[in-house]
C-alpha cells in the first residue's frame, strides 16, 4: 500500500466499521447528490418537509394568552396546584449512566470482533427527555407549577444560558481539539495529508468550532463530496459523538421562551401524546423520503435525529412530563393495576417492567438485524429501518420510565440499580465519558499494530476501562472546575 493511500484508507476503516446507520453504505455504493434541475419534485418535497418540521417544532414559541386572570389565579393556593414540594430524581442519575453505557458499549461492540450493532442510537432520545425534565424541575418549577403569584418574566435568561454554556462548552471544545490532534498526528506519526488537506475537512473543522455542523446538515444531500474526507461535504463534528451538544443547544435557546406554553397547557398527557406522534411522524417521514426517494439513508437519518429544528418536541415532552410530575402525575400511557403492596412498590414494579420492555425491544432489533436474508436489497433496508423505527417510537416508553422512577423511591430492581453508588457515579461522569469514549479507542488502536477492524477483545475491554477512567478524570479535573469558574 502506498503511503499516500494510508489516510483515506485509515479513515474509511474507522467509519465504515461502524453500523451502517452511522455513516451510510460503503464507498462503492455512495449515493449521488440531489440535483435541483434533474430531481426538482423530490428536492421540493424534501425542502417542504423540512420547513413543515421546523414550523411544527417552533410552535411552542408563539405568544401565549393566559387562560386564567390574575385576580382568579391569585385566589388559588399554591398547594392546590403543586402536589409535592420536591421530586426525587436520584434514580435518574443512574439511569443516565446506563444510557451512556449503552451508547458507548454499542460503539465498542461495533469495532470488536463481534461487529455487533446494539442500536445505541435508540437511547439518544432519553437524553433529550431527561434534559427537559430535569431543567424544568431545576430552573422553572415555581414558574410553571400554576402559582398565580409567580411572574414568568422573573426567569433569568442570562443566568440560565451561562450555566448551560458552562456545562457543555468546555468539554465540547476540549474533546474536539483532542480528536483533531489525534487525526493530525496519528497513524504511525505520519500526518494525514490526504484528509487534512481536503477543503471539506477544513470547512467541517470550522463548522465544528462554531457548533454549526448539525444546523446545516440537510444541505449535504445536495453537495458533492471528497472521498479523502468524510464521504460528506457537511460531516459530523471532528469528535463525531459531540453532535448531541449541537442538537441540544437549540433546547437551551428556546427553553426560556417555552415557559408560558408550559404554564398554560392544561391537558398535559394529551399534549405529550400529540408531541410524541409529531416527532415520530416527522422523524420517519424524513427517513423514508431520504432513503427511498433520494437513496441516501445517511443524510436522511442524521437529519431526522440530529437536525436541531426536528427534535424540539422530544425535549418538550420531557418538560411537560416534569410539570405533570409536579402535579402528582406518574404515567402518560397505560395504568398498571395491582391490588397488593404499597404505592411506591407498585411504581417500582412499573419502572422495572418498563426497563425490561426496552431491553426486549433492543434485543428484538439486534436479532432481526442479525438474521441472514437472501435478498440483498431487503438486507440493505432492514438494518436502517429497524434503527429508525426504534429511535422514533421509544420516547413514550422513556417518559413513563422517568416518571415511575421518581415515584418509587428504592422499590423495584431497576430503581435499586439506578440508585446504587456505582451507577450514581457513572451518571455523574456520563457526559465526559460519552464525549471521550470513542477518542480513547481511536488512540489505543493507533498505538497498536492491529487495524481498526481487527481489534482483539482485550484491546476493546482495556480501551473501555480507560475511557471510564478518562471520563472520571476529565469530570473531576476539567469539567467541574471549568463549570464553577464560568458560573462564578
């Protein structure tokens, strides 16, 4: 192999060894960019779908008219609206740790000798929901709980945005800088000339540091690409797992403006269901149109799951479920009937059953994708469709799981696991661990003679342990100090 071929081959090994849903089909079958001239109808349909999706996502920001006058609301006691003074969210920290482990283990299994896709992307909506749930409880509990004496204008937007910036920006920048350094100085010490000299790579590096990759990602369907770069003109950020930070940034931007809407919604359970079907229909519509219309699952899937203006309903579901929980609510779907045991114990059983249901859904998806099929076309569409449908349809299950865990205390197997010290610790370092886990195995693979697609089990396990250590180290000595400094 010529030395000039190493960079592109090495880069292809990394990303083509990941599940097909991450990066689309192998290089010989890359789709052609859409053409406005030759595919006018398809182009108009794609753009129209994105516009409708964005408008439906931004409807929460419209001015709200209060349904109760100030004189009426002043006569309503706060205790009548707010059933509980404090919501127990301790188990949710451990559940966040489990979700981060699912995503990371999925990535590691995909590059291990197993080459197994654990559909870790299905857990991503949990982070959106949890972010909305915890944020509403932490920043806006008194404002949206229904007390007529509170004023929404009292919400300090600057303080809120500064705290969110301090939480995410330092780790986002650090891990992307480190990842770029790995790419630049990796592969046996030789600069990756082919890829690093690519104009697309320079363009995406600028987008990464501006945090704009996922905001303009849909236009990638129309742009030509360079094989020396990323098989995309608009690619994921340098440290590709940090796309979540760019997507979630829009949640923090719109949250202060959603507060009037959150306060005025009366039929919260119905609205949560409507939001669920809104996000599911827009998600699957974008995936279907891109896959079967433009023959480009990669752009369609990443637009559906990561374009910031397509995921606000999931975040809003989390916010509304927090308001529902403040008023004593605990479920938005079916009610589990039980005649024996305490109420907390019944909630514990409900949480455990919901967790088991999610595991069974994942196992079913993994098994379906592993079943051999003779028809290559069916096989090519099966894997991405299983992933897309799972990711679009599990948010409602997550909502009920989150609510149940805030009711059950230490009752139930899942609650006890989530509240255990190891999982609480894992939840505390989840963000740093998630952002650094793939960089770790990338660096380890460069230090060894193995190719990226032939890593041994011991190398993968050792890299995983090192990633957990780095998650703790960066949380304690970088993320926490930076957050405290920026918030001061």
